[in-house]
């Protein structure tokens, strides 16, 4: 089981997340972070809190998954003075890649990363918007480990606890700013 953390006040964040019922398919509630991203103080606080959750952890690069993960991971990387590595959907990167297929709560997909994005032994922090079933996050961890990197933690704005995504992340440290 992924490492548990103490709950913190997340009402401020939940107030800036819009719930959209039946998207992308019936029965799914999409947690839209667009209002949070458009709110300067809220966006700043979210990045600051993600950075704070991993204070004292040695990080060489921060990895973000397409597309909302890019929006969060890049400013986290900048804030801690680390590099940023994009993980893309299949077919989007122009050079040699490693690829991993994974399951979503509503289908399957593939992620890719450049083969030279992570060096053996590099300490990697994974940042994304939502931890749901854990498919995207666990696939990303496998990509990092295939290249010899070490996942030092995973940070999310939102965690959907009923989908048990943490269970797919092994013993990795997981931090979520809000849990639904």
C-alpha cells in the first residue's frame, strides 16, 4: 500500500474544482480543475502546497503527464530548481521512446517518454492533477523504472479514494491535496 499522509484542510481547493457529471461517459464525475487554474491565488497555493509536501526530498526532475500534469509539474520543477520531463500520449514525441499501456476508469491508453529523459539513478517526482484508478500513475512509474530512475514520490491535486488508485502504487509516497 502506498504511504499514507495525514489529511490537511482542502476546502479551499474543493471550492475551486468544478464537478461535471457524466463526462467523458455516463456514470463518471469529471473533476474540472480549470477554475483553479484560472484563479491566481488558488493556482499559486496549489503549486506551493505540492512543493511543500515534498520539502526535504532530493529531486532531480519532476515528471508531468499529458496534459494537465504538464501545467502542474512544470511550476513545481521550477520552484524546486529541478528539470521537467513530459510524459505524452502515444505518437506525440519526435524521438526514440519507451512506451507503457495502461487502463483508465473508462478505457485503455498508452504513454510515452523519450528514452534519454531519465538517467539511471535519477530521483523523479511525479505530479498530476488526479489520482483515480492509478493506471496513469502506475504506468508512469514503470516508465521511470524501465529507464533506471527512482520514483521518490507522487503528488496530486485530487484523489478519488473510491477508485483505489493508491493500491496500484506500491510503497511509493503519495500526497494528495484533496481527497474525494
